[in-house]
C-alpha cells in the first residue's frame, strides 16, 4: 500500500518504518488526532477572536476596546503565539512602514489590517512551505501611544489604556497649565523669596552708603559724622539703626586714634625738657673747660721758667681731662634723647599712616561692594515684578479648550473634545488657553487682595510699586 501524497500531520504516519507494528501505529495515530483537535480548537479560538473584534460595538468616540474594526498602525505592540513553535513566537512592534519581521518568513505588512485579518495573514504565510497546518494566535498588547501637547505641564507621548478619556490623558501629562507655570504656593513662595532678596539688597545698599559717608569723614579728619542726604531712598532700610551703628563705630575709632596720638604726643615735652637740661650742662662744662685751659696755660708758662713743680701741672692736666670726659658723656646723652625724639615722631607718623591706610582700604572695599549691590538691585527689582505677576496670574483659574486630532479614512480630522471624550490610538490631544474677555480679567484689586493674604508687607499688596532706578 502506497502512502498518500498529502503530508499532513495525520498522513505523515504512513511514512513511519514498518518495524513499529500495529500498536505503535495506533498510538501515533491517536497523538496525531489529538494534535489536529488542538489545532482545530486554536483555529476556532482565532475565529471567536475575529468575531469578537468585528462584532458590533458602541459608537462612543471610537474607543478601541469596544469597536471591532480597529486596524493596526505603526507603534502597535503585538504578541504572536505559534502553537508548538516557540522559535516563531514572540513580541513584536509594528514599525514605521506598518510591518513586522518574523523568523523564516521575513517581513509581513500589517498596516490597515484588523486583528483577525493580521492573524489569518500570518497563519497563511507560515502554512506556505514553513509549517503544516500552523495554529497562530495574535494578541494586541499595547496600542500606539497618544500625544498630549499644548497647555499641559509635561507634554509628550503616553501609553493608551483602552477606554481612556481625555481627562485621564491630560492628568498623565501633569494636568492643565503651561510647562513653566508653577502652582500657586510655589509662585507665592518665589515671590516672597524675591521680595526678601530686594529688601536685603536695599538694606545693604543703605548700609554701604552710610559706611562710605563715615569713612569719608574719617579720611578728611572731620570731628563729627552726620547722616547724608541719601536717607529716604528706600523704605526697606532702617536708617536710624544703620546710622546709630555707623556713628558708634566712627566715635569709637576716632577715640582710639586720638588716644594713641595723645599718648605719643605727651612724651615729646618730657624728652624736649631732658634735651634742654643736657644742653645747659654741656654749656656749663664747656665754660669750665675754658677756665681749666686758661689756668693750664699759665701753669705751663711758670713750669717752663722753673717756677712751678711738675705735680701741680699734672693735676691741672688731669682736671682738664675730667671736664672733657663729662662733656663727651653729656653729648652722648643728648644724642640719645634726640634719637628718642625722632623715634617718637616716627611712631606718631606710623599711627597716622596706619589709620589712614585702614580707612582708605575699607573705603575702597565699601565702594566695590556698593557697585556690586547697585548692579544687582536693578535686576532683582525686575525679577520681583515678574514674580509678582506670576503670583497674581494664579488668582483666577484660566479656562481651556481641548482639541483632538484623529486619523479617519486616511486623513487627519480635528474636533473639539471634552474631558469625557474617549481616545483612540494615535490621537493628538492639544490643550489651548481659552481667550479671556475683558469682563473675565481679574482686576488689580483682586490680585492685591490675593497677595495680601500671603505677603501683607509687600508693596504689591498695598498697591504701590517697588522703587526702581
């Protein structure tokens, strides 16, 4: 008996070797029948899936989980299960061209096909010389994403959950609002920080101006330090407190300086008196020396004539030497006193130079810091105005318009949607700010009332504006 030419799984039993015998053939035939039944059940399951996908559904915004005519497009994720063929099974994503690449059969274009049509196409491709009666089950695991853009916190693409509404997609994108906008608490917090920054800069500016005036008074040797006409430039600085601190510093440094000068200056009269006393002693000793020299000359004349003993002449010469020694000692003492007087002048000059050098150094540092503050205070005030506008813009909740762009019959269609509109795969949700009429614009009074709740001392809360130059 010749085996049939049909190489199906059942007919392949004819190709078995004769040595198996009738029991082996029966067992293998039973296994083949079971395999054919499982394949038939898989085919029936696929038919049921096709019926479920193509069955009637709701007309609510074309939701992909209730309509039966969903067609595959790039970005859809699929899971293909080929019965008893794990090498041919796996997860796939529809590429930009609308196809997937399967082992052994290559590229398969699925764009525009339903789930059932795609499953049948893959099954037919496998049956074409690859497998005998293949059983294929195709499942859509993830729809192509939806895109949320416009006035949302985090625009971008998001995974679509079947039956998801516009409201859920916007919530996934962070909610309505501009990406750079901050919640009210954050906006007010930034406004308070900016206000404190301006207050600090203005206080530093007033303090540096007052310090500069104090240092200039010290440099010029003035005996008093008065408040300058710069007082009143800003209401954020306590000028009385600043002036009190600077005046205390001025008085203390001036007192220390004058005390040092007076201490050194008080030593001059004493040294000068000692110098005068030594000078008098030198003059008297010089007069005495002159007398001794005259007497010595007379004694030498008598000694030369033999009228005087030699010991008398020697005594007179010794007296002359003693007087000259005293004069030398007094002149050395006078030199030391004059050196002390010079050293005193040097110390007094050092005290004055050190005092002036310290003042000039502090004045230079103060001027540099003053320039830095004056450079920073302008941008800080402008930033404060921006923060105030950001905080006041949150007083009234804005209104938005939602538009959904969807592909229908090969073309893009845009329509207005609500929060309850059901999304389809690939939809583009755009949130726009609804133009506000003049009647709906929040008044400045309402803005000030809202800011006053958070920053009662702010100049914006009482209707005034910060000083800007």
